[in-house]
C-alpha cells in the first residue's frame, strides 16, 4: 500500500510538471504573439493545480480507497478532453496527451487500469469530435481558440480511428510492461525469501 502512495505522489509531481510546462508555453506564446488569447489554457491549468492540491490531500486515503485512483485518472482524461475541445477537437494537435493518463493507469493499476482509461479516453475523444461535427460543441467565445475549417468527414474518421488505435496500443503496452515488472518483482521477492 505504501508503494501505491509513492506511485501516486510521483503521478501528482509529473502532472504538476507537465502543467507548469504548459503554463510556461502559454505565457511564451502570448508574449511572442500579441493578440493570441490563452484563457482556455490558463483556466485548465488553474483547475489542474487545484485538483492536484485535492489529490495531495487524499494521498493517505488512496491505499484503502482505490476508487480515489480511478477518480484521479478519470479527471485527467476529462481535463485533456476539455483541452482538446478548446483547441479544435479533431484539429487539435494535443490528442496524444491522452497517452499520459493511460500510461499512469498502467503503472498504477496495470493492464486493467490502462485499458479502462484508454476506453474512457476514446469515448470522450469520439464524443467531442461527434459533437463538433454536429455543431453541438458549445465553447464559450471567451475561451475559444481561433477556428480552423473542419476536415472532410472521412479525414476526421481516419484521424479518430488512428487515435483510438494508438490509445489501445499504448494501453496494452503500458499495462503489459507494468504487469511484467510486477511479476518480476514478486518472483525476485520469492527467490530472495527462499
């Protein structure tokens, strides 16, 4: 159980590092390109910092209440979905950010966790793209990034299928690697005991 706490602490630290890097990037873009609004970035970054404080406060409870890990990973996927929705959905260059919670789920909950987060990420990503093409993706004007024309539906389908396949492949690989490390650790412990 202390191992889970250590891995969750690592996840919180990596999450904060990534968000701080995004914050620096958003500030740099705003300085170098006056007129480009990054309110969406700032809002999501502030939300992630706030959630990280809550995650830190619940760190001791996580080994006894495993659902806290599930909530953290689901919130990560949800934040990435919001980020992608705000940056153009199917036109967004950030769909690979979904790999981060998928890999984290693999390291925390092995193959089952990685595949579950990959499925959740795929459903949210597909949902955002479908809403975008149905013109039902309501992004407030003050948060919206400059719109780019939507690609043809067949191009969007190809993009979505490629991303969903990538989510699944990363989940399987991350989960398998984590399972392998866990099994090797158990065998090593058993061998040292003998």
